[in-house]
């Protein structure tokens, strides 16, 4: 179950990086994050600091490990794939997300801050839960696409589908492919590989 600390809601539109509302949310998030027990993460979504459980179910872990194992040989040079809880910031959209799986540029994330730059990402993977599904399917699709993240893989545990979004632009992702669990799906450049979900179960 997600817990939210609200500020006035806002639509997804580009804002100044010095936007005071977003900076205040970042400060609130840092205070909340410092007091969170293990197993929880905080994100900035739709003008709110959202706290949700991070400990995944065992079935999620198996699928996440399989995802990472298949993708790792195709990760671009200088990038690393990880599932450690990290916070990637998109100040132009007043958002900060903690993806379940992320591939990012090591040089850009080697900084003394919990607020890692969203432009470091080459891929994000989100595994939905009942408390995060709406954010993963809507808000994150739009922000990741418009912010230029090359590939977004949405593993919908409730619908038992995998959707791969690519070709980001100012209007969002221009291309997406969806398959049911059990099928194979192409992960496009800069990875150019196939994800086999034949042993996945919700």
C-alpha cells in the first residue's frame, strides 16, 4: 500500500529546473527517506512524495533476476544494470522515480547525492503491484518517454504482459510492443536483444 505526502497537484509539463515546488519536494523526500525502515522507497509522482514497499514477492525476484541475467550481456559499454533502490530525478517534469531495474551510465551516477540524473538512464524496468500499477502504466510511461529514456520495459504483473516502449520524443514513446507472459519480445537499441519470458508466471 502506498502512502502519499501531497503538494498541490500539477499536470505533466516541462518546468524550470529551479522550480521551487520540486526542490521543496526533494527536501521533503530526503527527510522522509532518512527515516524509512528497510523495505520501503520514496518517489516524487504527480506532485506528491509517494512511499511504497520495496520488498518484492519471491515470484517478482525470480523474474527480475531472469530479466537482468538476459539483459546483462547486452548492456552498453560504461553502463551497469542494477536492481538496487536508486532515485532518478527528472526536474524538468518535477518527478523522481525509483525504478525496479535500471541501466545507467556509471560516469553520470558517480555523484555525492541520492538524486541521480535521469539522463544517465538507458533502460528502466518496472514490475507493477496493485499500489503502483497506475503510476507505472501512465505517469512513468509519459515522463520516461518525454525525458528521452531510450527503453522502458513495463512488466505488468496484474495483466501478465510485458510492454517494451522505445523511440522517445517530446510527445512520449513513439513505439511499443506488448506480449503475454510466456512469449519473447525484442529489446531495441542500444541493447538489440530478445527477452524470453517463457518461464514467467504472475
